[in-house]
C-alpha cells in the first residue's frame, strides 16, 4: 500500500480562492432598458407584419409603403431639422447611458477579502454607534462610499466629539474608512 501526500502552497491556495468583487447597481440602464425593449418589440411587430405580407401569409396594405408615401413629398424645413437633431441627441444619450459605468454602492472590509457592506449597512452601523453615546436622543445617518454624515438630536452640543470618535471606531474595519461628519441638534439654552 502506497500513501501519497500532496502539499499546497499558500500562493496556490490564494490564487484558487479569489476574492469576490463588489456589488454594483444597475445604473441608468435599468430605467432605459424597459423603454427600449418596448420600442424594439413594436419594431419587431411592424417588420414581422411586413414580412408576412411579403410572403403572402397575410393580406392587407403595407404600413411601411404607406409611411414612405406620406414622407415622399416632404421638403426640407425647420421641423425636419429639429426632429432630426432631436433624434440624434436621443440616440447619443442612449449610447452614452448604455456605456456608462454602473453605480457602486458597496464598501469592502479590510480584514476579509471579498466581503462588502452596502452604504445603507454602513449608515445603519453609524446610527447604531451614535445612539450608544451618552446624551444622544436620536440619530439619523446618510452615507456614501467616501463619507458618513450623522445627524443627532442630543441633550447638548458637547456630544459631537464623542459621537465622531465612536462612529469612526465602529467603521474602522472598513478598507477605506469614510470621512465622518456630525451634525448636532441640541436645545438652545436661554438665560
């Protein structure tokens, strides 16, 4: 009986287990996609009908021939130039939107490759950390990949530094710690 032992190096294991990429959003194509799909479907119906007429599978008058006849006597005018320019601008916008970068709304953790938090999760972490501070009555947070803004309602304005430090400590495990801004809403003291 022969026993074979294989050893794997750390480099081989690391190459085999690549970190997952950050999630990305749909971008602006998410809103434009359904509109273009409906327009493409309408074009397919028109072309399919014309093909059925041409092959003799259906009877009736051609829509494309009627449209061409209507445009046959069209002379150059300001309306034609405006419509053409609008079509060019709309087409260029569609191409630019389709090729634009997708939105990135995830932040990587430093200690664990391939693990990401969404910006909403970062905001929840910051709000939870701010609520734990003494003197804080309520905390709301808005976050992006680069900055976190915590708005707290507190008993005094002196909690600002404590909130900033607590939130920064809570967000320290992120690969790139966001800039923390704190807004304090405290009751005014009148004499």
